[in-house]
C-alpha cells in the first residue's frame, strides 16, 4: 500500500544514510504514536537503499524484557566473534565494544551498516545504555542506527524519556517525527472505499494502521472502535485457526512459527489462514502480528480461564524448542501458575540482568521470584530479598529497598546467621539515609558493627565500619575509616576499599589537604575493577567537593564524565546526585535559568528524599533571590528532609539558604534564628560551611565582612570565580553609595528582584537620591507580576489540565506545580482554579 504523507520523513532518512555512508554515523530516533507507520517507513527505507547491510531487532512489551534482547538478535545475525561474546556471560562493556567493532568491520568499502531497533519504548535498561554508548561513538563510523518508539505515553520519569534527553545532546543524533494523517491523507488512503472519510478521520485520529483496519473490514459503516474491527475479523476464522490465534496473542508480537504450531497443536494450513486474513504477517524472522494493537485486541478478549492453559502451552513449546531466554520463560511460567518454573527462570534472568547493568529488569525478576518463594527455605528467600534490595538502590527505589532489606534482616535473624545479619544491617543503614531517616540509619549502622565485630575481620565488617563512621566524632571517624580500609585490603573487598579511599579524600578536604589525588586513585581502581557503584560514588563525591570549595572550573570534567558514566548505565541514584549538586554550582555562577531547569528536572524524576534535597534547596534559594513567593514552600520542604536526615552538611546547607531568604525580605529575626541553627550543626571537618556561616554572621550584625580565610575576600575575587551575585552582595556589605549603585545594577541584570528590593530599601534609608529604576524585569512587566513559569502554569490550568498533566507538559514535578498554582491564585486574588481561569480570561491574560 502506498505510503501517504511520508515523503519528507523518507527523504530525511535517506539523507542520514548518505551521511553515514560518508563516514559520519548517525543515531536516528523515529517517533510517533502506535500505528502511525514507523515500521512501514523503515521497510520503505530498506527497499530504497543499496550496498547496505541491514540488521534488525525489536523490543517486546509483553513481559519484563531480556536485557539487550534486540541487540542479541543483531549479534546472532552478525555471527562471528560478537555471537561468541553474546553467548557467554561477558561483561557489558565487552559486548558494547564488540558490537561497535564488528559493525564497522562488516560495512565494506562505500557501504553502510543499518541497525534498526524497533519499539524502544519497551527497551530494557541495558538496551537504552547501549544506544547511548553507540550515539557517543558513531561520529566516524559508517553506521546508521534507527530506533523507533512511541512518543504518546511517556511519563516524566520514564527511563526512555531520560535516555532521549541524553541522546538528543549527542552530535550524531537526529530525530524524525511521524504525525498522524491529515483529513486529506485519510481521504487518499480510503480511495474508492464507500466510507465517510471525515467520520473515519474522527474515529481513527488519522492513524494509518487504524484507518487501514477499518477499510479492510469491508463495512460500509464506521465501527464504534477499531478493536471491534480486529475481533470481527478473528470471529470469521474457523475454530482451530481462532484457537491458534489466541495462543499467538500470548506468545508475543513476534514469534517462531514452529513454536506456535507446537503450542497450539495447529497445522501449517491454519497458520496460512491467519496470514491470509491479514492479522499475522511473515517476515525474515518468523511470524508477527501486523501490529501490537491487533495482538492486544485478541489477548484482552481471552477469557481468564483460557489464559493460564495458553501460557502453559507456550511455556512447554518454548522449552521443547530449546529457548534460553529466561526472562520470556519466567513470564509465561508466572502466567501459567507454574511456581517451580518461575523460580527456575526468574532468578537466572535477574542475575543476568544485574550483570549487564539492567537493574530495573533485575529488580523486576527478583520481585517475580519472591512472589512465588513461599515454599523456599528462609535462607534462599533472604538471599533473594537482599539481591532485590541491592538492585533497587541503583535506580532510586529506596522504599522498595527498605522493605526488601527489612524482610531479609528478619530472616537472617531467624536462621541465626550473624554474618549476613550484619551485612544486611549495613545496607539498611544506607537505605535509611537515602530516605532521610537519619536516626534509623545511625541505629542500623551501630548494630551492624556490634553484630560483626565478634566474627573477626570480614568484608562485611569493613562495610559496617564505613557506614558507622559518619555518626562518630572527628577522631573516631578517622580511626573507623582507616580500620575499614585495612580490613577491606586484607579481605580483598575492593568495593569497600574504594569507598574507604573516597571517605579519606573527604576527610583530607575537611582539613585543607590535597584530596584530589586520593579520590582519583580510588576512581581508577573502581574503573579498572568495573565497580560501577563505586565509580559513580567517586564522581559524585568529587564534584560535590569541587562545588563546596567553589572550584568550578576544576569540577567541570568530573561532572561531565561522571554524568556520562551514570547516564550511560542508567545509574539514576548518582546521576541525580550530580545534577542536584550541579544546580547549586550553576546558581553560584549566575546561570540561573540553567540552574532552575536542572533542579526542576531532578524534582520531576522519582528519587529518594536525600537526592531531591539539594535541588529543593537550589530552586528555593533561586526563587527567593528572584523574589518569588513559592521560595518559602520549597525551602520548607528542603528543611523537612534535612532535619529528618540529620546530616550536618545538609542541615547547614538548607539553613544557610533559609537565612538568605529571610534576610532578603528584611526578616532580621528569622534570618538570625536560621543562622544560629546552622552554626549549631557545624563540625570541624566543614571549613567551607563554617566560613559561610561566619560571613553571614558579620553581614547580619552589620560589621565589616572580612574573608574567613577559605572564601574570597572582596567583590573582585568573587567575580574571578564567576560568582557575580556573591560579588554584588559583598558590595552591599561595603554599604557606601557607589558600592550600592554598582550592586544594584549587577543584581538587576541578574534578575535578582529580592536583592534589588533590599538594596533599594537600603539606599532610601540612607537618603540616596535618584535611585535607578533599572530595566523592568519580565516579572514586573506582567500585568499581575507573574513569572514566566507561573504564566505558563496559568495557561495550562485555564486549559483544564490537572497538576500532574501540567507537570508532564512542563517537565517539572507535581509538587512544584502545586507551588506555582498557589502563587498564581494568590497573585490573582482568587480562591480556586475555576476562578483563576475566569479571571485570566476576563483580564485577557491567555494566549489565543
């Protein structure tokens, strides 16, 4: 059938293929809703390319996917050394590098290699990581990677949405969007068929697959739903063919014909009838449904009592055929109610996923196994619970990790295994910290040391000392960290050794020592040993120290490399840490729009309270500096988290932000109270925080602000660091008229409405005449004083969107939207959303 309204998309794809042929590899993201024709466009491209080697793979959304599933299909087609690597339990970095090397080898002179991966909205973590890996390395390769995905149902925190952001930042990445057909396109597609094209367009929304289904139904009337069309076609089949179709629907979108024959007990003739009626189509890899929409229509029509035996038949057929995809087998085993088979396949599927860095899939498989583990011995259940808790920590699922570790702890105590009990207590301490449960975290760490010390030096004891060290005073902390490093070295616990080295670097920074060499050595060891969590920890810890010490230029490479490492492996716990700390650095350097976007991105991502804390602080402080009235709520949320966490550096960070926010609105008593609370939590190993507290003490007292040693001593020194806001505040501290005028100009240029108001008040109090009005900010130009973001929220609110929908549209969290809505209601002087919409329309604030 003719491809309608797809000429421009095809031309773009041919152009990208030509660029790849010239040695400039491309990663092309082909986006569109389900049924819009992404596969058809790829088929047309393949038919139009010459001297091209084409390899294809697809993701399957029917079950928790096999890690790297689509690329394993490509590896099988490529053969050679890559196929051998893929068949072994190779490390993911070897697989990734092997794939890229072999793709470059097979291209041939003047040719290109095309790798088409379909339906990546169902991709596992490792597959998304491999796409990131390739995108960063295709620039000089004759390789064209095509990745199709649905863009109509991605949640803000969806792993694919995060991956798309990373991919879009790469120079090799291009994007092709396939829209639905216009009314004219539907008319052309309908041709001479006796159907009302306008009604057809309304029913299908211009979706080519849905239009085609209706047209092929042969009905003169437009049906109520396309599902009815698919089921009507299936109803016309005889009983054996319909039974085979039901089995096919639980097999998946793509499957081997022999497996379907075996599972359904069908004949080849019956399969021919399924292909003949247009529900199934054949391709090089076997059979597939013409579209997932059709498969779902058949599967959801299956009565519940028929699904279990269907999955059992599929499981038996796959096993008989020698299927080694444990993820697929575990899915069918669970649907069939076969507990023994679930345990036989879910656990190895989880272990393989974990080894490949597909932590979400590993957690899902462990959770599946645990749903069927009631008959297992307590030791086996506890082991799986610990494994589930470990995988959850990679992807910021801390509530789930806390549950798993707590359940495991009870079982280890039940079986009387103090070694595993102590180890689980250590990890539970870490989980509680991330959940901002400081007291529970400290208690678990102390208990771990008590349980493990009588057992002698073990790797578990090394970790226990590291977890407990944070709760000790300065001298005892140093002793605990050194003891942990010694035990880790003696027991070969390299992960604990790296973590101890990072802790020693942090201690060196606290006394003004050279910490960079120590942490770089730890990073090199972690990378050499492929200790992903420790690599991520080293990057995050180093960048935090650079930010705290205002060494922004030195920290740039650590941030860039660390973020690439974490994003390439979807280690969201640490990529979120890096982004949160980056937001603070951007705020310091006056890059406020970037700081706000990054903080809002973090807050829109599901994460632990500890991982949201720095972004809440950064965004709240920025709003205070800009004079926005949602600053108080943001900083209140940050304080709640910091107080619950009860970790001095974070408490001081938030208290200092609140000190400034109070000062900006002339709340001297409130600022003094916040600053006193900050001082009460200072420790000797926090010299930079201590210096900042001293600076604010002098500022609030109105005494000359002298450099506390580790901070710049004048406005010029702050400017050298790129900290224009701090430079302006130093001029405010100087307080004479020339300094205040210079500060006012700088603060106005930054959009620091809060500080601008404070400076003007001081100038008026000092009797200064002719105070400059300055350029009117975007906020003051708005008729009601709304910020641009508040106006955006008002527009969407008036359009009837919920807070969650607004959050999705603006890429911010629902909590942040709530803050904006409250501010909008206050500035409009109304009580609710309905009144806000009416007021906005009455005042002419809404765009057409």
